[in-house]
C-alpha cells in the first residue's frame, strides 16, 4: 500500500488521471452528470473550435460529423470525439426538434407566476411533471417563487390549468399574444 501526501485536489486528479485514466474519466462523467464538477474553461473545450461547433450545431443539429468536421477543419473522428466530450461535460445537453405549438393544437401560450409557501416548494417540483401543459419552470428570486411557461389548446383549458395550479399558491398569468423575438442560439460573449 502506498501512502501519498498531496497538497491539492489538482495533484490528486493528476495522479489518478495518470495511473487510472479510465476510472477517473468515468468518475468525472458521473460527478459532472450530478452537477458537482466545476471545470476550468470546460477542460479547454470552449476554444474557438468549440464555439464554432456550438454555433453550427445550434443551426443544424442533424449535421453529420463529416460535414461538421469540414466546416471546423477537423476529421470526422476528431469532430465526433470533440462533440462527445462536450456532451459528457454537459456543454451540449441534448438535440431537439422545434415544434410549432399552434400546428399541433396548442395555440395558447402563457406564463404563470406563482407564489408558493416554503413548505410546498419541493412538492410542486415533483407535481409539475404531471401537468402535460407545462413546458418550462424556473425558480425565481423576489416575490414570485416560480414562473411556469405553459401551452394549452384553449383559453378555457388554460383557465382550468390555472385553477389546478392555484392549489400550490397565488398565481398571476400573462398570456402571450405574439412572439416578437426568440433567440435560438447562444453566442460567445467576451467578458472584457
């Protein structure tokens, strides 16, 4: 048995990575999935090439690795590995189809702000998954506890949803009349 005296987590990580790279990589993956890892510049993945990958995938998530590689100047295998690493650390969280809510019978979209007593906050987290109308939910600072984005087939249906959500706290609803702008892609912002 070897006893080591190490002075920092970086030294421990370097030693483990050197000796047990496979195990360390799996550990990092699990910790990152749990949201426990703080990465320094995301392990170098957010360089110019990384941001170019993000830009292209946000425009076309169905692009092949070969075509993506051509655009960023890497081979298909190198591109696939780079994208896999970005997925592994959580930079890329998924690939989604954008659906027109109106065309699938859900023309009414609204934001419901709700003030929930502290003792019901955890409970509402679990219950919101039971509401098929809920698209997104954010915990807020300030008077409102949550803001919930919903989509419904009619105003009558929305009214019933508001009543059902009312059991968790006082709500205020804003119906979206039209969408002026949606920013679908994240751009690199230099903090200089």
